[in-house]
C-alpha cells in the first residue's frame, strides 16, 4: 500500500487479514527476542564516509515504535442559502408535453450555517518490526455548531445544534511479507459533493474492512469483509437526503497452474439497504454470487485460447431473482491474418414468476489480408424458452469490412457493416425479459425502449454495477404512448446529462410472430493533415414483422444520417454536424456546433473554454416542437504568486423548448487558496441556479477553511519498552 503524508494513496486498497491463532503464534515467535528491533537508517554519529556506504544495521530500542508525521489546527465555516420557488401555472401553453410536471404553488427558503473547529494528527508506527505489524493513523476531532432556518409560506422554523465531529483513517498490516498476511482498515470522511446547477450536498462516509491474503505456491487466496455506510444530506429538509449501506463478504482464489493455464473462483455475499434521494423509496437486496473462470492457452506461442465462465447469482429483497449463466469459447489464430472463434452460452433467469432458458451459439471469422483492410463474418443462433409460455428461435449473420488508407493529404477510413436476423415466436401470447438495455439520457431527446408493450411495473433503471437504482418521478420520467415506452431524465435528479443507464423490464409478445430485421451501418471519414476532417455516418434499421392474432406487431424502423466536419489545431478545435433522424417514434432534424479553445496555457495560468449549441426540429412523432440549447463552460486556473492560487469554473446552459418553455442553468465556483509556511487558507464561493419555465432552484454557498500545521512541533521517533 502506498503512503503519502501518512494517508493511503488512492481508494483501491487491497484488504488482508489473518486469524487470531496465526497472529498470536507468529507474535510469540517474534517476541522470543524482546526489546530489540532492526532499523535500516545509520546512527546519527556516523561519518559522511560511513553514510555513503551501505548502512550498518543497528538495534532500535523498544517494542512499540511511533512516528509523528503531521498535526494541524483547522477552522471551517460552511454557509448555504437556498430558495426553491414553483408555480401552479408553470409550463408553456404552446403545446402539450407529457414529460412536463406541474408542481404546486410554493416558495421555500433555507439557511444553513455551520462552524467547525478541529485538531488533526497523522502518525504511523510498528510493533517490534515493520514486517510484523505496521500501522498508520489519521485523526481529526472537532466541535460542530449549526443553525438552521426554513421559511415555507407563512411558517418560519428555526433550529440549532452542536456536537462533536470525528474523522479518521486507520490502517494496519500484519505479517505483510509472510505467506499469510492481514490488512485491516477503518475510516470516516466528511466531504462536499458538488452538483452541476444545484447546491452541494454533504456526504459522510464510514468504511471498515478486514481480510486475509494467503500465498501458497501457485494459489493466491483472499478472504475479506467490508462495511460501507454513506449518508448524504442537503439544506432542504429530507428532499436531498440519501442513505446507502452495504455489507460485503468475499472470497477470491486464483490457481496459476502454469504460465498457460489458470483457474479462478470467486464468491460474494452482499447485503444492501438503500434509501434514495428525493423519496422514501427503499431498495434492499441480499445477493449471493459464485463465479468460476478457467483459461487455457495452447499451441505455438500460446496463440490459441480456450476459456470458460460460469456464474450463479441469487438475489432476494426488493428485486428477487435467480440467474445462472455459463459459456465456453474456443479462439484459434490460424495465421497472422486469419482468426476464428466459436462460442456456446447458456443462460437461465427467474424473475417476476417467469423462468427463461436461453441457448446461444456464436461463430466469428476475421481475415486481414493487408494492414489497411479487414473483413469480419459472424453468425449466431439462439433459442429462448419461457416456461409454459412463449418460445423464440432467432438466427442471424453479419458482414463487416473496414478499410484504412494513408495518403499524401491524410488518411481515408471507410467501414461498412451489414446484419440480418430473423426471430420466430411460437406459443401463446406471453412475456419475455430484457436485462441491461443501455441508453444515454439527456434533456432534449427522450430515449425509446427497444421492445414494445412493456409491463410498466417491471421497469427497473439502474447503473452498470446495480449499486444505484434510479427512481421514477425523481430521476426520470416515463411516458407510454402508442405501445412504446419513452424515458427522459429530470434535471434535478441523480442522472447526469448524457449518462448511460441500464434498463430491466418484461414485455408482452405477439402470438406466432416472425420479425426480420436488417441493419446497415456506413462510416466515411478523411482526416487531412491540415486539421480538417469531413465525415459521413449512415445508420439504418428496417423490419418486416407480422403476427397471426392477439397483440399486434409494431415495426421498429429507423434511418439516421450524420454529415459533419471537424477542424482543429494544437490549442483549439471546432466541429459542425447536420443530423437527419427518421424514426417510427420520434423523428427529428438537428444541427450541432461544438468547440474547445485553450485561450491561455502557461505554467502559471490556464484558461479554457468549451461550448456546444444544438437545434432540434421534431417532426411530430410523439409531439411537434422545436428545441434549441446552448451549453458552455469556462475554467480558469491562475497561480497569482508562489503562495496564492485562484481557480474559477463557470457553466451556463439555456434551453428553449416550444412546448416546455425556457430552462436556464448557472453553476459558478470561485476558489481562492493561500499557503505560506505552516499556514493555509481557502475561500470557496458557489452559486447555482436552475430555472425551469418560472420554477426556480437557487443556491449560494460560502466555504472557509483556515489550517495551521503543527508538524514541526511534533517529537521524533519514539520507542517504548
């Protein structure tokens, strides 16, 4: 583990531990020579000639050794003011938009003042010898005073409190150079979480963990247990509060049989209890997961590979389900220009009283006759059966050609991809399940779920690791129209602009249907040496679908064309793009203009600008509207003198929607820092504004920190007999 200034470097810390019996036994062996320890540094009385040669070990007295690294006295002030105003008459009357929420007529003001006085200490040490037990610790103890005021309508509420604030970061390693070692840690931190166009949140995070690492020849085994508790609060009562708690036990064992052959076994038990922002919605889940990975390289120079993966997962609680998947793949490298692979996978899924069995075969061949030309051919077949319900047979094939050719003016690139698949559904009108369907959410264009006629109550939107479940009405809005499901982010929620989310849901399928889909992708691009890059991208999806009776089949056709140009130099670039999107759900035309400019770039001063302008014209799929938005960011970092630094960031966003009205967002932060000798001071001012068609959320924050280092007053190394 890397240590800087007595603190662990980075957050990815491996956990190691050892049983009490092993620890006590090894400790008794070390204590067979009490009162002595070996130190690497030379004695103070040695001459310069002696110090220049290899240091001579000396006896370090005592069995408990303590080193003081740093100490400080710190004063902090945290002041935030926030006003939230909404009107029952909000929303434009220029049209109907199902995504628009009409809030109640309300105005709320909040004031939050906090003062903290704290004393911090950083130290490290060992017992007898660093290879037996070494440890590091960072403590911060303080007094906290707070005053709060809330005005809602004619009500005026006031409150105040005081208490003790503690932060710590403790770490211990035992027998770190032995085949069986231990690492344990406990830490608590209080941080400010900045949010774009919204006031900052306070986050208190407490983590504890312990684990064992055993190195026994070719087998490496790690057993760990960790607790994590996160509390986030804002200065509006309850609205921004969020609590996330998890307990995790894990076993990870890898057997390196040879340099060609390995086997890995992993087991995880996790218990999550989460209360999400903006609601009283709780998401609790208990998860048990077992993974087995096998890999074998063979042939000359280990150029062929056979790998196998098996996973069993069981979850209970708010999202109860069971999963089992297994696949095996054989990848052969016949020549430097020709490779093939074949893969078989099985997947079983139980959720919402549905049991799904899926078998899938994949074939792929890659041929690269020259360094500029590459061909790929692939094919697949799958069978998916829902128990006592619908059965699906699907097969498809694809062709991909990529060509790249340098020339005197630059380099020409072309890529063509053709894909065809046929899905045949048989049996009664039933349900199928979709997992981890990915979409990037933004403010202007809603995303459309791939399948039609979904079960509304089955929709779960989450992040990639499933550690965060997003809440409908708080993080996103869902609209069901003409058999399709559309999702759009809420600007005050936890989904960032353009963030990718993943959707799980079930949907109803037609009776005895056949769906043929043809996909075509074409990319043409030529970067010129002068900095100009014109490009053209075409994307098409065409479906021919029919069903005998029951639920009708909705075709999902799409043609998207993007014609653009980029131009850039060393410190700036600009791009313009015209987009035509012809879709069965929400067709539109759009124009995009983006740019970036490093206005100043020196060692003492940097000033950067980036911006984007987009204009959309929706043609009347779900609604007919025009949207234009402007988004730009300024970042200024200036070292005024050797002791003073000024950092400024500013963001502005304006969106004009012919139906939703005008949205303005402002995010401004100015940070002034002064450091000289043992004194450091920091002043941060933050202003946020989010105005959505006469509904306003405005906040002002001032954060002051004064720190006096006391490390030069600390005693040097101590040894305790």
